[in-house]
C-alpha cells in the first residue's frame, strides 16, 4: 500500500508537470525540446500507470488468497485470521476505489465475491444457532477490522472450549469405564481363584479316595485268593476221607 501511495503521488506530480509542458508546446509548436519533454513525461506517466495497475492486480490477488484461506479455515472448523497482512479500513476503501477507477480484473473480483458467499454457506451449515448468529454478525463487519478479528478470536476460543469440554467428558467416561472394567476383572479373577482352589481340593480328595479304594481292592483280591486256596484244600480233604 505504501508503494501504491508513492505511485499515486508521483503520478499526480507527473500530471502537474505535464500540463505546463502541453501549454508551452501549444505556444511554441516548433520547439523540439518541449516535444521530447512532453514525450518523456507521457511515457513516464504510462509506465507509472502500468506499475499502478500491476500493484492493484497484485493486491486483488492477495485479497482473494486471504478469502480463500478464510474459506479453507472455516471448512476445517475454525476461523483463522492471517497476522502477516493487516490492512486498515481506509486502505481497503482506497484499494476498492482504485480498482473501480482503473477497472482492474473484474472477473477476479467476482470470483472473490463468490468465494465469500461459499464461506458464508459453510459457516451456516457447520455451526449451531449461536455460531450462526455470531458468524452472521461477523460477516457484516469489515474483513480486516479489529472488531472482526476480536469476534473471530472469541468464536474460535469458544469452539475450542466446547471441544475441550467434549474431550474432558469423553475422557471421564473412558476413565469410569476403565475403572468399572478393572473392578470387574479383579472380582472375576478372585472368583476364578477361589473356584480353582476348590477344584484342586476336590481333585486331591478324589485322588486320595481313589488310592484308598485301590488299597481296598488289593486287600479284597488277596483275601479272595486265600479263601479260594482254603476252599480247594477243604474239598481235597473231603474227597480223600471218602
């Protein structure tokens, strides 16, 4: 913008220098020096006009880039204000009046307006009622004014606070769920340990009973063998006496 102001002042000085040169050339049409001076002033003015036109186009592109960044930031869920380029209201009005004066890139300006409308639609779709009211109020303010930046920061802080509150609630829910699952796991582990001890005791008891029964079976088998021998010997004695 400082370059733009310098070019405006130099262009105005060139125009003031050009008027007396034109008058002098009309009074003295045969002066070749005056015609050369007039030509130099004219060329200098045209060069400055071209430079001014290029700066205006560059400023329009920068504004379009800023609006595109705002649209992308709004689509991501937060409004970010670029701190690298800060323009005052007077500078914005001066740039707009200069663009209207020299008719610089109307298609780019129309595209920038369309991008701004898309940003408004995205804000209305994504935010809630309170966010939509604040965004609507923010859109009515100048793009780079201090009040608009403060409102944008407040909206961003509020969204971050809501996001932090949601994360905190979710973390508390997960912590409660983890605590309940830990208690349930500990209770289940204790119950399984008690049941395992019971099973081991029952298996040990069954093993002891099995061993006792095996001893009884062995004793009974020996007793049966002894009885069979006695019966056989008694039968032989009876036969021998007969």
